[in-house]
C-alpha cells in the first residue's frame, strides 16, 4: 500500500511538471506568434519568374527573394498562389497580407505599404528600324506608321489620344511579336520582357528588335496590405534591407539570371538591388 501511495504521488508530481512544461511551451509559441502575426503570403504565378514545379513547389527568382526576406525576418509562412483579382480583393479587406511581385502604380500608391522593389521592366515602342536616338515622347514618332497593340489595353487608348492613324489591334502579344518580326507591322507597343518571352515561345532571334521609345519603367514590389501592424512592417522592411546587402541575395539573383539566360534565352541584369528585365545597356 505504501508503495502504491508513493507511486501515486510520483505520478501526480510528474503530471504537474508535464502540465507546467506544456503551458510554458504554449506561452513561448504565443509570444513568437504575437511578435510576428501570421501573414497571408500571396503571389500570382508568372512563369518563369514564379511558377509551380512538377513536385508542386513554388520556384523562380521572385519566389526565392520573397522567401529570403521572410527567412531574414524569422517568419515562417507558406506561399499561396491566386489570380491577381483575388489577391487584390483579399489585400483590400484584410491586414497582414504580403504580396509579391506587385506592380507599383500611381493608382495603387496609397493602397499598400511598399517594402522593397523586386523587378523592373520597360514599357515602350519597339521596331526593327531604330533611329540613332530614342524619341522622348510618343508624339515624336511617325504616327502614320503601323503600331501593334492589344485591344482595350491602356496603350491602345494612348495611341488613339496621340493621333496614331494606323493602329493594328492584336489578339495577343505573341501574334504582335511575330507580325513585327515578319515586317507586317512597323512598331509594337509592348514591354521589354514581353518581347523576350514571346520570342522564346516563337523560337525566333530578336536581337535586332530595338526600342525606339521608352514610355515608362514599371517596378514590381514586395508589399503589405494596409492595416498591417507596425512591428511587422518594420521587421520586413529591415529584413529586406539586410537580405539585399547579403552575399546570399547576390548568389540567388546571379543563379537565376544565369539560368534564364542559358535555358530561356532571356537577358536581364541586377542594378541597385533590383532585377532589371532587359539586357544591360
């Protein structure tokens, strides 16, 4: 009987210690979560810069950069993919939504916290016959020449407003690139990376395609939705700065730039911490 009493007391003490340990562990986990509230990390898949491989894993240069920033901030969170319409809807109604790679536009300027730039592309007019100097404005080009543009695109409206008289409405950018290369249109109002990607799809050499006008430069960012707490904004902003100054960041970017050039035939370069999606001038 005495032995039974001793064992009962021993089991009771052990149970109390176990309970105390579990409470301590839960308290520690609560503290970690309190310091870094759960984020929704969302992206729209845009191959080859963000894609899902055959194993179901997300990969690409912007995926690795986003993961690098999260790791530097000691935040573990799974990346989810969704269409842009869904992503923007979630970000407009929820706090603690992290998005990449979101184009920073004047219309979106006050809608997000812009943490760090990721990639940049040039939107402009491209032709096979380039003058010695680029035009500075659309109105300086010969607006009687043919211009290929997508129906309903903002560039379509811009050409109409500027007075272009020979606008060729395209079904898609691949069609437009092929028409430009075949000489069926004189100009194509597109983006630098769009030209490269469609040339790769067509398996055509586009080294002789020249930019005759730089309309604007569009930069994509890692951003946070409004309402996100200040500590998370500060943590990710500082983490992004540290990560971009680390050897790991340059190694990651160099690895992907080399892969895109060798496998996909794309030319890009790193400048001031941003991946420019066009060949180095």
